[in-house]
């Protein structure tokens, strides 16, 4: 049974401060990165899905332990100098993703977010008093679904860049999700021409390549972190066992 959203909310859902037009890294630029040498790190990558020889050409040299790891997307200066921060680095990848993967299944028309916590906040504000059920109210869209949306949908919200198949969906979405802004069709409805659609499909395919390279880089960081732990001297040994 569909739930009815509350008509009044204390405030509108927070706008995503990092919404920008998508800009993806170039695979050709990535291929200029140094190839890891024949180290244990390369052996580790051989056993991972992203550890193919083609991907190993896209990651930083594992022997340069002091070198900060830099995001591989064009124009991004985000870095992680310590392999222990690899999980934060992985979470960073989503900031480069477009369109957004996390979809609210309860709203009509549906709209999307970059992260699950953003959707959860939206749900609690929109459906006051209704317990959020991640397995019911959230959908993680596949790459094929995202490409289909980029290719087939011709309209877009100017505020959050959510894509829809017709103009009325954009208007309904805008009034519900951006209630503090007065809807103006001439300002807030973006027409996605066939050329724009094809360009953004190509950009998303480029994003997939760079994201795979980022996963390979994170695998290198994980290896270095595990190797560091293994090489640390034992500190909790019983003194009697050291005699």
C-alpha cells in the first residue's frame, strides 16, 4: 500500500552542496600512471576482480609508500596519504557519480540520491512517523538502469539534476522536493537533447572505467595496510615466552 506524504514539513530536504555537472576522468590519462613493479602488491591484485593486467596499468606504484594517493577523476584533488583511510577513499567515489544510484521507491515520481543516508533523511522528513525500511523504501539501481535513463529520458530538474521521462514528472518532483522555491518552468525544466543524452551516456561509460581503476587503487592500499600490520612487532607477548 502506498503511503501518503505529509503535506507540510518543517523544512525542505537539504540540498546537495556538491551537485555539479558530471566530469569524468579520462582513461587515456589514467594509462599514463606508473605500472606497479613485480611486488607482493601486484600478486595481491592478481587475485582480485579489478586486478587484471589492464587495470594494474592504472594504479600508483605500490613501492612508493610515502606518496599520497590521489583521486583518479579529472580535476579532483582529493587524496589519501595513509592506506588506513582507504574506506573513506572508497566512499569518495560516489561524489563523481551521475546519475544518482539510490532511489526512493515510495515517491511518485521517483527521485534519487547519491547516498543511502540522504534518502533516509528525505524519507523521514516526507513520511513522518513511518519507520524507514531499507529493503522496501530504497532501490540501488544497476549500471544498465542508469544508462537506460541517460539514454531515454529527455527532461531534468535544474536544482538536483534528477532525470525524468516527461515534463510533468519534473514539475511534480520539483514542488515536492524543493518546496521553498517557486516552480518556474522556464527556469527549472531542463531539456535533454539527443546530443546531450548520448554525451552523458559516453561520460557514464568513462566513469565506469575510472571507478574500476579506483577500486584497483583501493586494493593496493588494502594490501599495504595489511602488510603494515603483519610487519608490526608484537606488543602483547608474554615476557616468559621471550626468554
